[in-house]
């Protein structure tokens, strides 16, 4: 899927039973509610954060109003 990087797809396959924190970029004007994604947190106008299982990530990637899905990486203090 073009919406998910090859590296993240490989990580999801290797850890198929895990939950992943992801950032989801939506088409302008869409929200978590409009794509039926409960429990997501709006970070910016068209970017939401959610914790999803692999099948949930793959399901939401099929939505035409989802532009990209990437793993949310925590930034630590140096």
C-alpha cells in the first residue's frame, strides 16, 4: 500500500498481534469522526493520532480520505 511505508509494513507483519501508535494524515476537511475512527486524537487540522492493531491499520488505509499512515515515534530528551 502506498499509504504505508515498506519499512512499517514489514514491522507490522513481524508484529501482527501488536498495537501500534500511528499518525494518520487525512484529506483536507476530514476528521476522525468522518472516517469512522473512534478514540483518535486530533493533532492538527488534518492529522490524527490513534492506537490500532494491524488489521485496523490495514482497514483504515483503504479509506480514500486517508492520505498516509506512519508509525508515531516518541521523541526522547537528549
